[in-house]
């Protein structure tokens, strides 16, 4: 990244005490760039810059500016450094592709129907089964590691629904090695992109680079085995899943959206990362807030009892149609994603010379980073934007706000393709927990947020008991 690919506006605010060469490094931490930037936005305003080791980042949080940036005619997705670092494993798959790369459009057109609201019905029973695995595990414990268990749940959900592959998350004592490899890769590549110093970075990351190469090879080998097994006809094939869709297209010489086997592997990895990291974080944050607001927990449980009925056996599952009827549970999820959108930023690149907010000029190719937690704390949200309040998402209040002020899934044609999938899964899981368990907060726990590519509560445990 060069210093001339961001907003070319004079005198953008920046943190005090800028250091020559190093830039704005005083008082910031490599492990908390998002939280540091949220804090800076409160003092520096709706648009500001940060320079870190020669890299210039222009960060936008103001709703009026984001309105312009969401104009698809003027702006397109930019692959920001943290995302570009994942191209070594994701290649030109849906999340990491540049918008001009053909495989992005091919995969988007091929797989979009599989993520439409109407397609959720075919995934529902598997989601219920995985949620049942979680409840069975929780029935055997009085304390649970929430973030770890939500990660197991969402990983198995996308594995089973998308590729008919189980990671056996709830039958093994330790996490599946794939998860450890994936987490290390996400963390390493993000830090590698931020700390880019010639020679120095190579020396500093030498040992971690070796581990990263081993992790990438392990993930590639596992996924290639899944693909070969299915392609050769010996693998599990239940419903017509995402892997079937991609392999069927590859066999059809006349299908314009056919993908190569390497790209199919990259798409699988993308779905495993995006399909579990973000949803597991959202569920973990939601349970944190529910544990701190017993009155909201009680109201949500009453809604579950009314819509789904009281559970008599622990195994009587809700129907597909009953899940979206949990409107308060959905508002709890929406408010959780307002406060801590687990994919916390998206970057926008100017298609041509333009001006943002009537003030900030941008040349074609210039880009900015929209910091979503900052946008979600814009004054348009009211005087107490850090307060957890699901009533913000009552229909009348939603209609009173412009649509561009709430962007937990990104924006435009490059927004998250799995949004409906994630929402259905998360509402189903929260409803299942509310229906079956009482939760007990640790009064000594203070929310600590772990930042890798996504956000997640760190060391978050809950006491649980079977609902009487």
C-alpha cells in the first residue's frame, strides 16, 4: 500500500504525537486496532487518518459520509490490507477477490440462490441438529466457555450444511486442528499486513511465517480431500449442498460460472472462515448482553415460550417457520451487531474522481475504511449509543433512520452473501438456549474483545443450569 491511495483531503485530523517514520504508534496496540480507532473517532471526528509504519489509513465513521460511500455508482469494494493478507489462502474467492476478477462474479451468480431466504428451509434441520449437539453438551456442564462453544457450533453448522462434512466439534475434547490452523492464519496475516517493514518484518515473523505455511498446507490438504472424495462419488451427499453446486457446474462444459478445483477449495475455506467466525462472535456477544440484562433475557424467553411452546423433552425442535417469528430475539441480535459488528470494517474505493460529503475530494482508485462500530455509534443513534437497547430495532424506529447507518454485513453487491443464513442460524440458537437453560453471569468478568479478522469476547464463561 502506498501513501497516495486514500482520501486526498488537506489536513485530515490524526492522533497527536505523530512519530517520524513510525507514524501514529504511540498509545496504540497491534492487537486492538479496531478498539483504538473507535476511541480515536470520538475525539478526531467522522473522518481521520492514521499512519502506521508508512501505511496511511483514512477511517470514516460519520453517517453522512458513509451515505455517499455506499453509492454503488460512485464506489466499489476495496480489498483492504487485512483482507489482502488472506489472499494467500482465499485467492480470488468471494471475500478476498478484487471486484474485477472473473471468479468473483462467477461464484456470486452460481451460489447466490443457495443463500436466498427461500433456501434456508433446506438447512434448517441440520442447524437444529447442531444446536441439539450444543444443548446436550451444555446439559453435562455447569460452566461453559461461550466463545469456544459458539465457534464449535457455527463451524459444524457450515461444515454440515455446505459440504456435508462434520468436524465432530462436540464429541472431541480439544478443538479440531483445522480451527487452530485457521485462527493462527487469520491472526498472523492481519498482523503481517499491519507491521510491514522491509527486512525487519521478515526477521520478526520468520518463525511465525513457517508456522503459517504449515497451517495453510494443512487446511489445503484437508479441503482438497473433501473435494476429491465428493468428486469421486464416495463422500457423504445429503441435500444438494454448496459443494455439489460447485462440482456440478465444473462438470458442465457449457456452464459460464464453472470454477476450477483450486478455486472451489478457496471458496470452501472462505465459507468456513466467514460462515463461522462472524456468527460465533455475534452469538457470544449476544449471550454476554443477555447475561447482563436479566429483564431482557426474561422477556425473550417469554417470547420463545409463546411462539415455540415450552420444551418438554429438550428435543422438540421449532419448525422453520417459527424461527423468524422470534422478533425480540432478532432485535437482540441486531442490537448486538450494532454494538459489536463482528466483521468490523469494510473498505470503499472510488470508481472515478469524486467528492465525499461535499468536502473531501477523492481521486479514482483512492479508498477509505468504514469503521462500522464507529458508524453504529453516530449521533443518529441517540444520546447513549454505547447502551444495549434492542428497542432501537422496533419497526417504527428502524423506519425513522436512514438505511445506510446500519451495516453489519457490509454494503452493496459485495455485502455478505450469507446474511440470511447467519441470521436464521443465530436466532435459532439463541432461541434454543433461552428455551432450555438459565444462565449465570460471572460478576467479576469485564468484557475483553479479541481482534483478529473478526471480533470475539475473550475468556468469556457463563454459569449455566438446566431450566426447571
